[in-house]
C-alpha cells in the first residue's frame, strides 16, 4: 500500500490538512452562531447555502480547472477558502454568514474535484479501488480529528476561526511544492435524472432523503448536543462518535448487502436508523453516556444509506454507466441536502433541540417504506449479477472515476444503457 500511495503522498497530505480544517469549521460555525443568538432559521439557511454552493461548484469548476490546471486552481481556491473563516469572525451577521457558507461550499467543490481527479489520473484502473479506499478512510479520520480540535479554544473568540484559516492555507503547501505533474482535467458526466429514475426509483429517493438527513445532521447536531446539556468538548465527542460509527460500519454492512441484497439490508439499516433517531429525540436529556451510545448507533446506520443506494443503482446498469449513475445520484443527494437544514430547523422550532432527530427518523422511515414497496415490484437480483460494495465519499462527480465498478472508457457517453 505504501508504494501504491507514494505518487499521491503530497496530494493526500494536502487533502488531510484541508479536511481537518473543514471538520473543525463544520462544528465551530453552528456553535458560534448559537452563541451569537442566530435563530434556527438563520442556521438552517446557512446549511442550505453551503450545500447549494457545493452543488453549483460541481457544475462550474471542471471548465476552470481545465483552463488553468490543477495546481494553480488549488492555490487560488485555498486562498478563497482561507478568507471565509476569517470573514466569519469579523462579521458575525446572519446574512453575511449565509453568503460566506455558500462561498465555502462553492470553493470546496473545486478543491475536492481537484483532489479526486488528480487521484484518478495518478492511479491505474486496477489500483483505483484501493486508492479510493485510502482516500475515503483518510477523509473520515481527519474530519473526526478536526471536530475534536473544537476543545482547544473558545468558540466565542477569534482563535478557532484563525486555526481553520491556518489549516486551509497550510493545505496548499504540499501540492504547491510537489514535483509530480498534474493530470488531465476532470470530465463532465452526463446528468439524466429521468432515465435514472426508471433505473432505480428506490436509489433516487434514498439518495434524496439521505441528503435531507445528512445536511440536517451536519448543520444542527452541535446545537442538539449543546441543547442536551453537553459541553463543547462533549459536543465534539458526540459528533465524532457518530462519524466513527459510520466509518466502522461501512464495510460490514456493505459486505452483508453483497450477500443479502441492497434493499433488504437498506430496509433494516433505515429502520434501525429511524429507531435510533427517535430514541435520540425521546432521550435527548438523559445524559452524555446515553447520547454517545445512541449517537454511535445512529451514525453506524445513517452514514451507510447513501452508499447502499449508489451500490443498488450500479447493480442495475452496465459498468460503462457507473460514473453517470453515481454522478446523477450525487446531484439528487445535493438537492436533498439544500432542503434538509430548513426542514430540520422547522421541526426544531416546533419540538426543541430533539426535533433534529425526529427529522432524521421521519426521513429514514420513509426510505425504508419506499424500499419495502419496491421489493414487491422488482425482485432481488441474483448475487452473481451484483457489483462489489464500494465506499464512496459524497463530494464531487470526479470521485466516481476512481470507483472500480466504472469501466475506464472514452466512449462511455456514446454507449447505450444496458439495464439488467
């Protein structure tokens, strides 16, 4: 594995530093917004703005990267990223933060696209699955580490915002100094949502609802934890346990779905996730130990739903369509992610801080019901006709070029879909 990753060591180091800063920033923003007495509506709009910027960036940046190249684009985008936490600290005004969160999402779409398309270009078709696995594990690990950094300072002061800016700017150094040449610009995958809906309505709905759930979680879980009486340190620990639960469960649940079927496992996962969310809603004031345990269980289920849906859709199409299918599902996820924070904020205003997990419970129960209905319409595929489960980050369409389920072909866009 060391030899495999040697050509992308500088790239992964830059990505690690960048995502560590993003992990800290994701916890810091809602906590500071709560300190500044922003309303749930204001905080929800910040979350929606971030994911709207991320979605727009996925469509915008391929042309820019193709014009100026990966290294110059990365340097420019890290400069813009460095600016956003500092401006958050200077102007603690809700409308300004809406704009800054959208800018942050827009910038990070480009940064993720550069990293992921570079990883694709630097690896071979037979090694891309292992490179993708290393990248996904790095992503989860350093984001967790970044969230734990919240306990190193006072969220009400300037220092933590400065630490985020330092990490963002430091991320440019390894890539700027690398002797490796940059690869070709990322391709643009076709988006055919109508066709995708005919391929797998369950996967489309599941990704849409997963976007609603995940964006609500990332936007409001620090406020849920603080509303439940947790300290800043315990708040970061609660979120870290949720993420680690999701990281640990990805492979076991994925392998189980290879054997038993995606929808059967998805129904169980979503049912348990709904029960976990309902338990967090009902037991929100029962102490840190209970929340830590329920949070880890919830994360272990909730963070596998998107990858299960992507795997299910890819089982139903020819490998030449894998990038197109996965990119379309990411777009569906992003639309749900834009709506999620506003929906969660409405339930939190009505039911208190526990309303966040009432929100997630409703969404996960809805996915389970849709999958159960679809099982009655389309029988389970034979195991021999399914693709192996692959863990994929929910970042940009460029990451799907690393997916070993995708055939590397310049004629992908010309091939007709072969629905199994």
